[in-house]
């Protein structure tokens, strides 16, 4: 697929009247001129998809969306994951919806991923078929911090020094959902019983754009397979430093009413710290994805 926008560093009008405002020189755009609460024509949705494949994460500011409207828009991207965190956060009417929040009601958290900083990661990389897209809708936002940062994984791959590229050629890595490792990489990433994990290629090819992306991340990639652990850790460390370089990153500062959708197949995301005494509430939906190749 050809994903070249008219001038990807400059604001432009789409064929169906939306305006795309690049958010940084390398990743991310804001899209204005569309009300996502209303059904979208195929033409308008194609403009959105084209911008999404080009910028990897798009932000629609100033939206007012109830749960049904958010789900209807998300479904344009594909079938949704309806078993999002079923144990603690099940939404009976809209099972695809999960809350990201630090708010407690009767002493119980109402959502997942409540507090603090999160390292760079890609959603559900510990599953055999990770979600293709994640959509977040900002509802209550702290006065400072809690930004969601996005790193372009195509650039990370394309700019990798040749020596590093040779070392990862044809390799696979084990991705592990173990929050004992959320703060540091001090542990061994042993796969204990019941800990979700999945092996994926270190470099994956995007099924639509055909571009290659570096598909490892600091939060959940445990080790590169078929390599001594200390060598794997040293190599991963170099890859993390490279892919998280500030010049590959766009930090999104939330405003209530922002609807953000990103492509997990070519983009990493992280969260900056925020004051735990301030409320943060976002609604999340994920779109089912394919096995990375
Ligand atoms: C996530 O990584 O899924 C949460 C992102 C955020 O809270 O900004």
C-alpha cells in the first residue's frame, strides 16, 4: 500500500474535508473537521485510515462520545477484543470497553493500569495475536503528567546500525506479561505458571504497509530466544536505547475529549508519571490483530 500523504510534515486537507496537522516530525497527527459521534461515510473513513497508516497515531480533539459511539467508530477498524480484562473490569453492555483509571469507588479501583509511569511497550505482545490497534478516549486528566508517549518502530528498524541489524536478523523474542518487571529489568523473566507469554519475531512486517518495524519493548520483552541470557539482555538494552530515542517520540498531552488511536504493529507507547492524588480516567478499546510475521 502507498502511504505517502501530500506533504507529511505540513498540515493538509484530505479529499473529504478533514484537516490533518502533523504532531511531530516523525510520528503522530491531529485530525480536525470530523465528529466521530456520527456515522462516517466510507470516503471520510478512508481519509482517516490513510492518515493513520502514515502517522501511526492520530488524535481527534474535542470529541464527545458515549460508549456506543466509541465502539461504533472502533469497529470501523476491525472486530474488537471483547474480553478486555474480564475478571475485574467487565462492562456487560459493551464488553470491548475497559477503563484505564486510578479512581477508586468503595475502595476498589474502577480501571486498569492505575498509577505512575509505564515503560515503552506494545499492547498484548504477550499474546499469540496481539491487538492491531488501541483506542483511548480521555475523560478526566491530571493537571500535569500522565502523557502517553509514542515511538515510531519503523524508524527504529530503518535507522538501526548495520551491526545491530545483523545480530537480530531472523531472531525471535519471548514477550511476557509479568508486572514484577514493570519498574526495572532486574529480574530473570522466567516464565512462571499462569504468566501470559508469546514468542514473536524481533522484526515484524506490517500486514498493510509492508514496512518492517522493530518489535521488542522494555516492559514486556523478556529475552531473545536461542541466545545466552546475558548476551540477550545486553542486545535488548541496545535496542531499547535506540528505539526510545527522543527524536523518534511524540508525547501526547491529554485534554478531555481527545480520542486517540494507534497502530501497535509499528509503534510503541509509554506513560509519564503523574500525581497519584489527581484523578485520571480514560476509556479503552482494542481491535483484534493478527499473528506477527
Ligand atoms: C497503556 O499503556 O495501555 C495505558 C496508556 C496510558 O494510560 O496513557
